[in-house]
C-alpha cells in the first residue's frame, strides 16, 4: 500500500510540474493586452466625446461619471483612462452577448463603479475576501477594484465581461434562482476565449485526489477559503463547458428560459437536456476520467523535466520585459487629460 501511495504521489507531483511548464509556455506565446489606442478604436473615440460629471461623497472622494447609452461609469481622478476603456469594453461586450443570451431589455443603465482602494471596494461591495476584485448585484450595479490596486490593468475586460454576464443572467432568468455553479460557470465562459490552464491544473489535482466539490453544494454557496473557492470556479467553468459541448448553446438557453418561466432547476434540466442534475454530474465526472488519463503517460516524458529550468529562465526574462513595456504604455495613457464638465450628481 505504501509503494502504491508513493507512486501516486510522485505522479501527482509530476502533474504539478507539467502544469507549471504549460503555464510558462503560454506566457511565452501569449501577448499581454494593453488598452487600445484611442485613434484606432471607434468606441474610445466616441467615449472621448462624452462629458464627464463630478460630485464629492461624504468621505471626500471626488467622483466623476461618464454617462453612455447602456452604462454609467463612476471613478476617481486617477482612473480616468481606465474608465474610458471600461465604457468601451462594456459597450462592445453588450453587443456581443445579446447574440448569445438573447436581447433582454434592461430598462435602467448599468452602473459600473471603479473603487480607488481596497477599503472603498469592500465598503461598496460588502465583500471582505482580499482576493475578490469584482461584484455584480441585482440592482444592475457592478463594483470593481481599480486595476491600479492589483497590478494588472489588462484584467479590465475580463472583469467587465464576467460581472455584466451576471447581470444579464439575472435579467434573463427574471430573478429566479440559478445555481451558483451555473451562474459563475457561464460568467467565466463568456469572460474570455483563452485556454484556462490554471483551471485545468486545479481540476487535475482535485480529480486525482478525489477532492472535487459536489455540485449540489456549489448550487448555493462557494467556499470562503481562496484555494477551495478557486476550485469551485474551475469546476463551474468546466461543467458549463461540458454542457455546451454535449447539448449546445440553444439547449442551454432553453434551460434559462425554463427557469425564467418558473420551473425548478431539476425540472428545467430534464425539459432542456433530458437528464437530472445528478446524472449530469455523473456524466461530467466520467468525462474528467477520460480527459486526464493521458496525464499519467505524458508526465513520464524526460524531455519536459530537462527543459523546465531553461523554460523558467526565458519566461522570467520575457515576463519582466513585457511588464515594463505594459507599465510604460499605461503611464502614457493615464497622462491623457480629459475636459471635465463639472456638475453635482446625487445619483451615486
């Protein structure tokens, strides 16, 4: 028994290192996105024509707002350029997501608030977890922590797409209950087209160690522990990806329509997919087994371990250089001045 346990542990450790190598390789081949140039992006040029209004809150923060057709972006002075980029991203995604989830009317504009500090974010969102950076609530309000505070402004698009999907899902389900794993899984699915390698690594570890979280549990809440919460998000994304692959977008949209019409989730699942949630989870587990069986064979390849130190060094040098270029680009963009039309706005 001890020998088998050792062999299993060694194989799992190889999985970790292979996953690390895969992440590093992606760093090498994936460019880091920065904000688009104003002259080449029509949405940004349109944003520049918007007037910016200001008001001061009780804590002394001077808030400015850009008002668009579907969105109102509120921000403080240091986030002016980020706010313009945010509005452009939101407008573009609004047009795209309507084709996938349907054209659900939102009678009131969606407020996007860019919190200038962790304290302001926690106060506005009510979220105490230090790893959280975004929230969407049922009042059509999105709160995000300024990317200046967590070091990656390229995350704006991912954040906006994720949180706006939550708002549209609530709208499309007409306020009826959606399991949290479905809600978060769809938001992650639509936030990015990139290959989610860290999620695959988490799923591999959880599957091989028999520590996957039950979907019934994830229907109601996610763990507060960061590592377990990350696994919950990874599972949610993977289940939604499995549903879309096996049943297609149309049946997934039918599921949401069934829920919107007042059916409970089990009934909506049977009407849309022909299976109940328990059968779905079993089928998904089976798909994980098929997917990760090759991991054992591939991790025995000696070449990966020989090349790993070189890959790490090259990736580190490339990452440092890309980070410096990105920081310089954002500093240039943040220096762009905006003509402010001042008006007290009591709506925030």
